[in-house]
């Protein structure tokens, strides 16, 4: 809400599926992933809109974060100096999940994280 009130960027959050309780460690880890990817969208991608969707389903949890920022060449991730995406990958690995990145210069980015039950 605070970020939306700033007028710099708009964040929209959608939750799908039944309200299943999560383990505290999973909850905190997902929060940190959202925090990192949202911060990257604001700071590096200069996004005006960020869409966050958390879906709980029979296979587990799907977290999707999309932005309308400047995007990047996802095939060249190894040249990025920062640890942000490495930290996200580490957190996804901790949850035994799968992390997919889709981005091209000028077209924003989409990050999908699948966490099994």
C-alpha cells in the first residue's frame, strides 16, 4: 500500500485458491522472493506496474511476478553482477521449487516460481 501511495509504481496482488496455511519458513521465504523481485522491478527495470499472483493448488504453490519495465536478455543472466537473482534461485532451491524467467529487452519481465506440496 505504501508503494502504491507513492505514485511511482503500482503493485497489484492477486491470491487464487483456498487459504491453506503455510509453514512459517515457506511464508518468509516467499515474502523475501517477492521483496527481491519487486525491488529489482522498481530499481533496475524502472517498472510502472508490478503484478504479483499467488496461486495455491493441489500440486503446491505458484508465485508469478510480472512487470512492465525495460526487461533484459534472460539468456545473458551470468553477466549480471548483483546477487539478487542468485538469492532468489537459492531461496527457490531451499523450497525444492522451480524458477523460470522470461524477459526480453523493452518488454518487461515475468518470473514464475513453482513450489511443490
